[in-house]
């Protein structure tokens, strides 16, 4: 791919967010090209909950929009894009993108840095990578429980690792704020926020079966596992996201019928 090839793929602007209409294969090709050229890209992924929270949190919105490549992590975002006439080709889930990077990294001897989760989970992820992807070098890792005063030290450790990829498993908005502040300093070609992917990879959280994923019900499977922790959150964010889609439809009606809103 030529430089800045991601820019050749159109962005669908949804709720003010430019989401690239990329397939998983296109995203992985672009990542490989970025590493080969030693360019830098920060990847952001958005689902319904994050889009709702971006509307409520200006700093989170600013940090996500600072990403050079934003992809649709949730099927609800893909469905919304089609309803609104700005279709995205498919969901590019953060965890699937991470696993794709590891598969390709296994063939290309990529160096990765794993930042986030607990020490126990980090140990399990490290062991899993060594077993399943022996060609990948884990050049460094650290848990996600560090203070703001320690961020500079963490960034310096990542820079020293000379990694090709940084996986960040820290909750929003801390993850986005860290990447927005230190992506240049750490100098890693590809920075990818992976959410709870480390917990899944470590076997701590069970991922939804593929059928549930295709139906866009991965959130429901997670709710079934942790109803007390996730119930209220999912009810609130899903309802608000549906409201945002309806509002966007109503806003577009005058243009669809050739009328100019007053």
C-alpha cells in the first residue's frame, strides 16, 4: 500500500465521528504497511457506549478524534451507518484486530508491548502469546494501575522497548488520554486500545459465541455473565444510542424530501 493508504478509504461521518469504511483485511494491510514504513498511527475503535460517552464527555471526544484511524467496533454502529445511508462494510472489533495483528506478527517477528489489566492477567496474556504466537516478541509489559505521576515513566519504558505495536488495555477515557498525550514520545508505529481484550485472552472473561457476535448480541452475552455490573450501564447507553440514531434520522428528513429546514 502507498503512504497514507487509509485516506484512500472513505470515512463515514456518524455523529460527527469520521469512521473509516474499512474491512478487517484492509485494516491489517494498512497496519503492516505502517510498521514497514516506520510511520505512526493511533487506532481508535468506537461502539455505541463510547459514542454516547463522547457526546457527554468533551475530553473523551477530543481524545478519540485525535486517533489517525477510527473503526467501528460494534455491530450497532454498523447497523446505524446503514440506516443513516452512510454504510460501513463490516464490524472491525478491537479484539479481532488485535488477534489479527498477532497472527501477522507471528510471521513477521513483530515486537509488541502490552500495557494494562492486572499483573495476573498480563502474565496469562504473555504466556498465551508465547504459546500461540512464538514469532511475536513481547518487548515489554506493565499493568494498567499506575498514577498520573507515573505516566512519563511508563511512556519512557515503552519507548525503550522499540516495539512495533502497543496494545493498551486500559479503560476509557484514561486510555485515550494516555495515547493522545504520549503517542509521539513513545514512537511506536501502531498504538491500539484493546479494552477488555486481555481479560478474554487470559480466559478471565468468556467471549460470546460467533453466532451471537454476528447478530450483534455480544453485549447481551456479556450482560448475562455480569448482570449486576453491566445491566444499568447497557440499558442507559443502548437507549441513548437509539435516541441518537432516531434524532439523526429526523434531522435528515428535510434533505431526503428536498426541503430546506427553517
